[in-house]
């Protein structure tokens, strides 16, 4: 299956968006006092709040990376199929 260039760009944009948003969210979670048992950033052991969000962030980055890579592969496939000569024979011009 070959996706259109529009859908390919959409998938690439989703991958880029994922990498633009989730690392910033990770920093916000890390700096949240609820992430640490002592109630201060970096002090005490990590809480369930931090672990759950870390898992969510890791899964989202993995999915976003996969979607972005698929978008890049689809873009390349669409470019190859549009530049490749047609493999079907030319239409017959002889009368039947």
C-alpha cells in the first residue's frame, strides 16, 4: 500500500509534534514536587506519579517515532511511485 503525500506529511507532522511536546512535559513532571517522596524536586525516591508519567511519555515517544518513520517511508514510496514509469502496457490503438 502506498499512502498519498498528504497522508505521509500528516504522519511526519505527528512524529515531529510528539517530539516537540512530550520532552517538555517530561521536564514539567520531573520538576513537580508530587514526583518525589520528600516533596522537593530531586529529593527522596520517585513516586508512582513520576513512574506512571514516565511510562506514558516513553510509550508516546515510541509511538510518535514509529508514526514519523512510517510517514517518511510512505513519503519516499509515494515519490518513487510517482517518478517511476508506468509498468502497464500502452493502450492499443488498433481497431477490433
